[in-house]
C-alpha cells in the first residue's frame, strides 16, 4: 500500500479550564498517539501561537479517516489542508505522534524555528515538512508520545 503524507493547519479553539492549554495539547497528543498506533499512522503535531500544524503519515484510508475526524473536532477552527502527497518512506516512522510546542522562554530558538515554519507553510509546504523533521531530530528533549516500539512501519 502506498504511504500518504498529509499536512494541515488549524486554529486552536482551546481555552484554559481546569487544565492549561498546554496540558490540553498534551492530552490531544496522547489520545492521537493511541489512535494512530492502532491505525498505523505516524506523525508530528506542532503547536505554536495558537495554531496546530500537523503531519500525518500512513495508508490513504487511515490518513483520510483521521483527517475527517479532525475536521469535525470542535477544538479546531479554520482547518486547512496544505499538502497531501504519496511518499516512498515515512519521515516520522518512530513516532505514532511526536510533538513540538512553544516553550515558556520567549527567547527559545525552537520558538523562533516554529514561527518560521508557519511562514514556510505558505511558501513551500515540502520544505516546511523537512524543517519540522530537522527540528524534531535536533531536540535533545523532544516530547515524543507512544514511540513505535523498535519497529519501523512499512513504507
């Protein structure tokens, strides 16, 4: 089966409750990781300046079903499909869902990198995906959720 890589953005509708927005994003990532592992989807969620940027990789039907569920999720607004391509291999094969978020330090180099990804999305989506992959691999303490246990998924 061919592997598809889907990239979308959306505006967050999350509001602080008994959990902070960051804690809610953490919960979203954990839930997504469990679902994605069952569906053999891998990917990355970036949360920056109230915006979700997410990459999903997997078989077409699984990726499309996941994206449809996201489009119906009231925690997202202004969902925009940026790119959907067939790929020979997964960039995020080790993660059922990894996450990169802004830090509490406004001078963090990661924050600047993530803001630059937002700009790149409108210019060249493929380069934006490559940059997100580089940023993930370059972090010494990346919050990765539910790594695929020692196995590389096909494709």
